[in-house]
C-alpha cells in the first residue's frame, strides 16, 4: 500500500495526468515566487500595484483564456484550468479573480460570441496579458436579477449609444476593454467598449474589507457612442452573459478549494508546533476532530471539482451542476477557513498567516458569480420543476 499523505489523504493526485501535474506545478511555482512573498503587504495596503506586470506574466505561462483555442490561448483541458484556479486562489482569491474575469468572462464572451474581426483585434493581446478585460453585468440596483438591468443601448444611425452604470466590476479601472451588457430593443446584447471611448470611465471602489488585493470598480457609461461593429453579433438575450458565468463559476469551484487548502495546511502545521498544557495542540481530540473534518470537506470538494471538470471536458456539464459545485465548495471553504482561524488562536487574526485573508476574501466569493441563495434556487428549480425566482 502507498504511504498515507496528510496533504493528499485520498490519493487524488492519481487522477491527474503528467500534463495536469505539469500545469499545476507551473502555476504553483509562479504563485509562490510572484504572489506569496508580497500578498500580505498588498492586502494591507488594499491594492494590487503590479497588476499589469502580473497579467503579462500570467499570459506568458498560458493562464489567460487557458481552455480557449487559437488566438494565442493555451487550449488546455477544463481540469487543467481548474487546477490553475486552485493554485492561484491558494495564493489569493484576488489573483484568481483577475484570471477568471480575464479568461472566463471577458475573453470567453469574445471567443464565443464575437465576430472574426473582434476576436483578431482583442484575443491575442488579452491572452498575452497586454490588454486587461472586464465584464460588466451587475448594476447598483440589479445584482442577482440582471434581467432587470437599466443600462441600455440605442441605435443612432448605424452607431450605438450606451448609457447606464455597472457596479462591483473586477479589473474595471485597469481594463483596456470592457464587455458591457445592455438592454436593447432586441433584448440584452453585449458590447465591446474600449476604455478610451469618450463617456466611459471606471472609478475604483475603495474601502473593501474583502478582496483587498483586487481592483474593483464602477463603470460609468455616459452616452458612449460606439460603431455598429462593437456589438457581439452572436449573443442575444440573457443567456449570453449567463453562459459566460458558467465558465467563471466552474473555475471558482476549484479556486475555493485552493483558499481552503492554504488554510488547512496553515492550521495543520500550526497545530503540530504550538504547545499548550505541555503538549502540541494537535494532540488534543477537539483539534483533531477539527482537522479531520476540514480534510474531509477539502478533499471531497476537490473530488467534486475534478468530476465537474471531467464532465466539462466531455461536453456534458450542465449549469445546475456548476451551481451544485459553487454552492458546496465556497460554503465549505469558508467553514474550513473559519475553523483554521480558531486553531491559530490569536495568531489567526494576523496577516502573518493567510487564514483571515482567505476567510474575508471568501465572503466576496460567496456573493459574486451568483450568491449562495441563487445557486440554491437554481438547484431547487431543477429538483422541483418550480421556479422560485418569479413565482
Ligand atoms: P432565466 O429566465 O432562468 O434565463 C434567461 C435565459 O438564460 C438562460 N440561462 C442560462 N444559460 C446558460 N447558462 C446559465 N447558467 C443560464 N441560466 C439561465 C435561460 O435558458 C434563458 O434562455 P432563453 O433562451 O430561454 O431566454 O433567467 P432569470 O432572469 O429568471 O434568472 C435566473 C438567475 C437568477 C439564475 C440568473 O439571473 C442568475 O444567475 N443570477 C445571478 C447573477 C450573477 O451571477 N451575476 C454575476 C455577475 S459577474 C460576477 O460576479 C463576476 S465576479 C468574478 C470574479 O471577480 O472572479
Ligand atoms: P442582491 O442581488 O441585492 O442580493 C442581496 C441578498 O438578497 C443576497 O443574499 C441574495 O442572495 C438575496 N436575494 C436576492 N434575490 C433573492 C431571491 N429571489 N430569493 C432569496 N434571496 C434573494 N459583477 C459583475 O458583473 N462583474 C464583476 O466583475 C463583478 N465582480 C465583483 C467583485 C466583487 C469583489 C464583488 C463583491 C462583487 C462583484 N460583482 C461583479 C457583483 C456580484 O456579481 C453581485 O454582488 C452579486 O451578483 C449579488 O448582487 P448584489 O450584490 O446586488 O446582491
């Protein structure tokens, strides 16, 4: 029998191919070198000062638009993309967010719904991390219910004129191009808005106590005039943006387990070295119960993520299954991080350790890409056949 590995108790690495392991190691090494040494400082300052450098480096290791094909994208499998998300979020949810929004939301929208000219114009520089993208769906008054969005686009001759506001938009202030979803006479359409277009601005949202090492912005669209070819030709209706969300949510299913793994490992190491009552706290039954429960949920979550990845690679993943994964894995990751916090005692609240940073980040992850309640209701609808959203 192989030896028991406390960091892989179910032997899940056996599910991975040599190529999967190589992708995982590349991203893990990059994050260890470029993110971990500085993340506590960035977090404390509430900024990601080297975001453009990081984007280029992530482009050079193939992490942007990773499962997409052509245009300089890596053409990786869904499992490999998931492993990359896990490693990035083990460093910080903010870095995984940068990659999710760039690849699974902005680039995916252009790749799936864009014209040949739009793809040629934007995707190669986005895959290289030279141009950062953002994805504007949420508005100040419309988050869970994007169908009620107010941002609208009207025809002016052959041009379009966009007006409205988007809120809580990751990468907004550093984006070279914004994918903006707006109401039109033909339903919801997506528009590619270059950041230097007159009438467009993206002020940064400050004073966040979560995802502090991530750029979050408002998008202001004040009579933004765009040419006819700025609209994504293949997306009509809310299904367009919601289909992009499936891909980003899938990445979060893996990513959340990265934050959880980092907290579990911190707690395990701490428990083995910290002594109280003359013995390591890892020797107390109550601590062992916490560690055992954390390990069970962590590795069940990774197994679930791997299963969904295989379904995605086989073209058989349903949106309800993505909801299942996001609901479970983010909820369990938060529990793991909070439990780790208790094992570290007072040190658990310090930025010297990653657990409080991960726990507060996960509060955003629990809300964005569909809140817990949205995913419960998506599953509830699939289970019962009854739509609780609109009665
Ligand atoms: P409903 O009537 O159910 O659907 C409208 C149309 O959309 C289709 N559809 C989907 N298509 C693909 N994938 C999905 N997951 C889909 N869900 C629905 C549906 O078939 C229908 O198509 P058609 O052709 O029949 O018209 O829509 P609804 O208005 O009742 O809403 C359903 C609900 C509540 C589930 C949806 O609005 C929702 O998911 N709300 C949550 C909004 C959300 O997740 N926003 C995220 C914004 S982006 C973000 O947070 C990025 S953070 C990233 C980071 O920093 O990492
Ligand atoms: P609301 O929709 O107002 O919900 C408030 C509460 O009411 C929630 O608990 C919700 O579950 C509950 N609720 C609502 N409706 C129901 C119902 N029918 N039944 C039961 N409960 C209900 N958006 C983007 O478009 N692009 C981005 O890049 C992006 N990045 C983000 C980054 C961060 C850091 C954060 C925090 C958010 C980001 N978002 C982004 C926005 C995010 O998607 C929304 O916050 C999310 O969809 C929830 O919307 P809301 O905040 O308006 O909450």
